[in-house]
C-alpha cells in the first residue's frame, strides 16, 4: 500500500497509520458524541478479541469494542427502515455488529459488554451507526468472567 493512501493519527495507543479506505463515517456521530464523525477500528494486539473504535476527530477519544457474537450466541439487533437506508444496507452480510466494552479501573473481573447501544457498520460503504435497543427480553449488559459469560438479567418493572 502506498504511503499516500495512509494517514497517521495520534491515539491513546500511540501513533497509528490508518488506510484511507478503512475510515468509517458515522453520519450522526455516536450517542453522546454526535460531533465526532470519522473513526477507524484499531487492533489492540494480535489474539485479543477487543478493538478500539478510534475517533479521527479527537485523538483522545476511543471506545473499546468487541464482536458480541464472540461471547454470546443469541444477541439480536433491530434496525428500522430509516436506519437501514442510512447505512445503505441491502444484505445482512454487508454489516458487522460491535458493542462497547467496559473495564472498570482496577477491576478487570468486572469487564462487561454493553448491549443497549450496538454499533452497526456497513463495511462495504464504510458507514456506521449506533442504534439504541430497548428489548426488555435482552439483558442490558453481559459480564465476561474468567470461566465464561454471565448475563445481567433484565429488570421487570
């Protein structure tokens, strides 16, 4: 790949080179960060199931994300017609689903996947959208324990 097709960005992981054709545009930004639109997925290191969704607008902002299906099998995401149109989704195999990961400082045993705001990426057109989910039958988060996965049960009101 020619150097002219790369940009160098400062991140919390240090300087990273990002291919221009790997930049993901979020037309609406992310929930709570609507002013940030351009991101790149950065691998933390080989063999780690987590990535960083790094803002190219603000080098200090990056979210740890993961493929939820690497940890749980029965997670479903609903997209309405407007969301599918915004992402230019024509086929299910065009999209990837990511969820944010929380690791409390000093408490890696409390690492959890946040399932209420999955990030949907159409990798063919490099568009992303964070889509709030509100299915009371699905847990809001799933804790990753050394021995496996433990769901937080949905609260019944």
